[in-house]
């Protein structure tokens, strides 16, 4: 109480050691006119580069366009590898100038952005023998074309099949494509009827409260269509939540700044939703910290100021973000620009991209490292969208995981009770003995029967 007691030295607690530079790295965003290192963009000023129409018009769709754009930045052997890769890839290729400019062309083989969008013949691996397991299950949960009603209270609506870029790892590679302006318009016109069918179904199911508008990609919807779809859904008394999903903020963030009509349509829906007590959010898809620059920061700041909340869903991709420090940096950087990291998905079992998948164990290890790096609400859940229609499962929640043979067994009691769902690790990541076992169809079936029997024993 007296002045004296204040001066009694209290024992000095050892200070927490200062954090290293890695704890601040997330704030270190790419600045300036970084695109000018690309030969085709060396005279492009800021206003032009940020313009969304310029970005669309200069997107790279062929090996010739890519070669013309990067010229001698990439070694000739790489160009040849890419040319062969383009011809064997299951997906169309479409890369925005923003993405092209962020690729480190002195290391194109290992660059995380190149890996996501530009196929190389030399990196392709054979598909997993059980890859086709997923087929038909999309239809099973599809009451009308372009609408997936898998869970009780939420559904996925796919109003378009075009995207601002095409990702090599896309789950919907069978449906996504068509890339000229003409094709786009024709698609949208013929889509009107399909949309009406989907709306009628959604309105007829009182248990449906939550709609994900995905695609394709909502970035490709003209502002008018986006507003129309949003307003139609907001008008339905059963609908309480809408998420508008777009890869756009990650691959062409400047559109938010320059396509005023689109951004205003989005903001308008969010405001309209708020008045009605309904939640409208933007969901996006960043995979690597290099994708986030000063342009992204400005775009996300604009949305934040206007009251648009943004969540992120990443895919865990080999050679892109399958490393604990990279994922930690991505998560912190997303938090820094007010984007909530929501999910990290196991890579789906998609054709022709075995080189991009990781093991379930990798996801578990990275999740362990990332949790504790930042606020809990900014820490993503790592999920496996169970092949066969089980829906998203927490990667840790397997009923059995045969690490040796790379078989994870999941169940989904509230989605598809009484069934097992299997996810397979990529075979080239297994031991030589396990790789041998996968060569024989009989042993394959035995390994699978054994894993599901063990999952059942655990009950
Ligand atoms: C992912 C998904 C949803 C949304 O699921 P959340 O876990 O709520 O994000 C809805 N429907 C389908 C078919 C999905 O794949
Ligand atoms: S943006 Fe989404 S839907 Fe489009 S190609 Fe990429 S992953 Fe597929």
C-alpha cells in the first residue's frame, strides 16, 4: 500500500525469447510492379495490369501463348516438357497473367504456382488403380443437373462450368471447360432453364437452409446473373445462408478492384442478406502464400470495409503446400488480410494428377504443426472429402488407417450411415514392398478387405 512496497523488487520472470523472422514473414507481401520481369508484360503499367478485362484477354491457354509470354525466361527443355504436358492433361489450361507473373521462372520445375496450373509430361505418374471408385456418386446425390444435395441442410449449386483459371487438380475436371467468350455466353443462356429447375427443387425442400454457389466459378457469372441467383435464393424463406465460391481472389484479385459491377452485385447481396437476417459470404481458394500480394491485400481490404466476409478452402497439394512451414505461412498470411482459413482438403482422387496427391499421414502431420500458430478461429480443419459420397470427414477421424498400404477407412453416420469410405494414399509414396502389393489386383482386394475388417473391429 505504501510507496515503499512498490519499490520492492519482484522476481524477474525470464522473458519469452523474441520470435524469429519467420513469425513476421506473413506481413511481407510482394510489392510494386512485379509483373514487369515477364517479357510480355514489361511495358504494362499498373492500371492495365489490374484491369480484369486485360487479365482475361491475356490469359494463357496454349503452349505457344506461354512461350510467347515468358520467352527465354524458361529454359528450352522446360518448354518442351510443358508442350508434351499440355497434350496429355485431362483439363484445359488457362492461367491468368497475375499467376504467370508470380511464377519464379528461374525455378519453374519446383515453383508452387507453376505446379498448380501448368502440366509437365515428365512429372506425370500412373493413376491409382482404385481411382475410379468415385464415379457416379455425384449423380446419386444430384436431384437436378448442377445441384448436389448430399447433406441434410445444405446443397451445392453449380450455375456455370467456366473458371477464371483451370486448376490441374480440379475435382470437376469432367464438367469444367469451354473457354471462349462465345462459349461462355451460350452456356449461360441455355443454363437459365437448368437454374429454374434447381431453384424449384431448393424451394421445395424446407430442410435446405444453406446453398453454396460454386461452379465453375462465380467470378465468371456476369454481375446481373450473380445478383439474380442471389436474390432468388434470398427470397426463399427456407434459405438462411449463402456462400458464393470463387477461386478469383487468389488468381485475379484485381477484378474486385476494377469490375465494379461484379463487386457491387456481391456487396448488394451481402447487404440484402443482412437486412433479412441471412448470412451471405464469399468463399475462396488460396493454396500458397506467394499468391497473396499487395493487390490481394487491397482487394480484401475493399471487401472487408464493405462488410463482405471471406473464408478460404485450400487443397493440400504435393510440391505446393505439403510442407508445415509453408502451410503455417499461408494460414498466417490469410489471417493478416482478414480471410478466415476454413478447410484444407485432401487432394481428391482425380485422374492424371497423381503427382499432386499426398498421404493422409502428411495431412495429419501438417495439421499438428499448424494448430497453435495463430488464433483458433483462423486455424483450418483438415478434411478428406470421402470418395464415394461420404462427404467431408476430419482427416483424423478415420475408423482405421493402414499406413503401410496407404488405405484410410472413414464412415459418415449422419450422411450415409452403415457404409465405409476409402481414401488411398498415392502409391509412389509407399514402401517398395507395398508398391509391389498394389501391382496385383488380388492383393489389392485383400488389403482393402483387411482394412475395412479392422475398421469394423474398432466399433
Ligand atoms: C462441401 C460441400 C458442402 C458444404 O459443406 P461445408 O462442410 O458446410 O462447408 C455442401 N454440399 C456439398 C455437396 C459439398 O461438397
Ligand atoms: S477454379 Fe475450382 S472449379 Fe475451376 S478449375 Fe479450379 S478447382 Fe476446378
